[in-house]
C-alpha cells in the first residue's frame, strides 16, 4: 500500500478506536428488564470489529474544518448500526446463507435465525433513535430532519434494501455494466455516500461543495464494490475473514465476471482517478479523502 493509503490507515485506526469505545458505551446491555439474549446478539454483531469506514467518512468530513464533532460521532455510529443490521440479514439462509463474517460465525449461527432477525431489526431502529437525538448536540431541527431523511433514503427501498433486491433479481442472469452499477450504487454506494453527506451538513459545507462530496462518494462506493468483487476472486480468505468465491457460487454478476480480471482492475484505476479529480474541485483540500481513495483501491481485506 502506498504512503497515502498508510496515512488513512493510521487515521482510520484512531477513528475505529473512538467508534468502538462509543458503541461499547451506548449499545444496550443485557439486563433483567430486557431480553438479555437479544441485547447480546445486538452487541455481538455491532462490536465484531470491521473497518468502521462509514463512521470514518462522516467524521472525516465533519471534522475537516478543524472542529471535533460529537454529533458526527453519534451519526457515524448510527450508520455503523445500519451496516451491522444489513450484514446480519445478508448472511441469513434466505439471502446469502453465509457461515462466517469477519472471521467469526455469523449471527444466526450463534443465536439462531429468529434472534438474528430481531437483532437486525433492533439495530436498524436504534440507529434512527440515535439520529433523532442529534439535536442534543446543538444541531438545528431543520438539519436534524434533513439528516434523518437522508439516512432513511440511503437505507431503504431507494438505497441499500432496493439494491439488495436488484442484486437477487439479477442473480444468474445476463447483466449490463450499467445495471451492475445501478445495483451497487444502491446496495453499497448509498450507505457510503450518506455518511459523507451528513458530515458535510454538520461541517456547514456550501451546497456546491456538498454536490462535489456527493459525486465523490458515488465514485468511492463504486470503487469499494469493484475491489470487493476482485477480492472475492483473488483475495486471501484468512485476511478477508470470510469464504472467497461466494459470488460465483451464488450466481451473482460481478465486475470481474463482466469485464474480466484485468478489465475490472483497469475500471478500478479509472474510478480512482475520477475520484481524485473531484477532490481537486473543493475550495479547501481534504487530504485524508484522497488517502482514503488510495486505501480502498489498495486494500486486501
């Protein structure tokens, strides 16, 4: 990995530590008044590690103007809850039927399918409880509503959930590159773009700059998925913490499947260059965003 990517890895580790500490404090604990097993299942997936990319995106943008943001940490953690819920449901037998996630047994393998479904439901609804509480950090009601709406759209039928449905619809079917991009713009890109847009709202970015951030986020979401597809073909299972080759087993259309391995690598390079070009249009540079793009392009897990 190049020096830029390494810079982002160091920043990501610091943010990950902040996120882990916050989640450990904020997530519900098992108690006699609640279902201890449900709360245990919630914490099992939310505290299972991971790169914490979504909170990092929110915090990097929100704090790019030099002010530490408690609201951004809360919002970023809420996006991480949505991500954790989506992974629990993705791993279920009715979806991708995976046994391992991040090197550990998937939620339903540990707690059973019914509890896993309820844990996912709980994480999603808890995320919106946290979004609704952002006003306690001095956020205006207008901005708070805008953030809730943005998060709901990114997670719902027009975003991640809709993308998952499209992904299943086009399994084992001939698919164009345009359709594949649409699937992943919703399935992966929406929940990468939204935290960045929320960070821009919290940092008072001007509308023109927010549009640049939105376009950059779309490129990053696409790059993330291309790299995911490549790693599923040529990645190291021990590093990834999950079985490789699952996309082929499930009959999913992927970028290597459509473009070939070298074609997918070239497409990733082109997407990276376009992302860097967008960053150059910002009035004030945010070097760690460029570093992040390099990290996503070079990552091995």
